[in-house]
């Protein structure tokens, strides 16, 4: 029977999302507030990665010890890997078709210039039809791509565009797509292992033990998902450093502020993106800050805008105000 028709699956999913929203609204902001500024970007990424892998390894080991032969662990890993690798391999073709991607010689020249500055092989430059957006995608079969929307090309100046392109090439340089694909497997794996433990608990003498560990695994899977989202936001800051290296702080800040201004002014477009299957690709963070960054004073005011903790901690991208402030702190 498909999981979508299983009441147990939905109960566990709802329980997990309740935990995730509680963490995002209550616990995560307090923890982030206490540790903010105490670690460098690189140290923060390293510590968070250790925490994600450590928690995942610990709960998986506990499941294997408790489950014995109850859960076909390797079959589940193979299944999740196969599904995600298939999506990884097919996604560039789907993205190109969905967005009507076309090659652009003019954009390619800018990508080549930014790639030379960063010391990497230039990806293929594509123009896509969408609201203001830019993203990096591709794999070893299709090659690497940097896509910029037609609307964004018309909205940004040359140096602002170079900053955005540098950001996206930074994702390729840091291998973020593959990194996040592998990390994203961990919460899914733990959730389904927990689900299988609970499902099999009624047929085992150790039913109560299996059920308790299964429920704990489901809860922890959503905790790890919060951590994976936090790691994704750190990778966005990391990519911003590449954009700054290519075009400078001012150009990077102005490009982000212009994108923010557009989506604040046109909430219907923002809502459309929020419902998109490809929303994780968008450079814009969907937050409720409203500003009109037309001058340096406006950008300074935007840095101080408050953002919703829930939206921030459930997003793959940091809110624009925090990205602007982070760029100020960069030293090369």
C-alpha cells in the first residue's frame, strides 16, 4: 500500500512538522541568538556538519541495535539513493524544459569573466523565463549551468549582475548541489526507518521498545532537517563571499536589495514562487520584510528589518537583511 494512504504515515508526518515548527519558532532563534558571532563562517559550517552527521549516525546505530533484522536497512538506503540520484540526473533536463532555458553568448561572456576571477572552469550560461532569479544546477552528465532570468537581466546593472553570477558560480565551486543532496538523505532515511520500526512493532515481542525508538527516530529526523536547512543557509553565505570577490560588496548588496524590493512590491509573484517545486533554487529568501532599497540609506535601513524566525529557520536561504549585514563583515 502506498504511504500516502497510510494513516500512521500522516500521524508521524504531522507530529514531525509540529516538532519542526516548535523548534523553528521557540528553540532555534534562542540558540542562534546565543551563538551568533562567536564562530567564523567556516567554523560554523564545520560544527554544524559534525552535529548533523553525529546525530544521524547515533540514531541510525540505535535503530540497527534495536531493530536487529526487523528493518531492511540496506534496501531502504538503496531505494532512497536510487530515487535521489535519479532526480539529480534528470533535474537539469526538467529545469531547462520548465523554464525555457536558452543559451546566451552575452551572458556567457560575463560567466566566463566571473569564472576566471574565481579560478574555475566556466559553466554554461542560460537565460530562463521567470521572475527575477538566478540559480546554479547541473551534474556530471549534463555539465554545469548558471541560469539568470530575463527579468533579472533587465533589472540589474553589469556589476550587480556579475555579483549574482559570482554567487551562483560559488555554489558550483563549493559543490553545494551534491553536498545538499547527500545531507538531505539523512533526515529522510531516519524518518522512514522510524516509520518502519513503528509499523513492525505490532508483530514483535519487543513492540513497545520498537515503537519508542521509532517515534524518537521520527522526531529526531525533523530536528536534523532543521539543522540541514541551517547548513544550507550557511552555504548561501559562503556563496555570497564568491559574489563579493567577483564584483565587490556594494554590487552584491545592491543586487540582493533590488531583488528583495521587487518581491516585496509584488507579493503575488512571491506567492507563486513559494508554491513552486523549484523554490529552493531561488536566490531570494521568502521573508516578510518590506522595504524599498533605492539608495545606500535604504539598504542600511533594510539591514535592520526584523524577519520572522519561523520563516527564517524553515528556509534554505538566509533572509536578505542578514545577508546584507554578513557582506559588511567580509574581509579579503
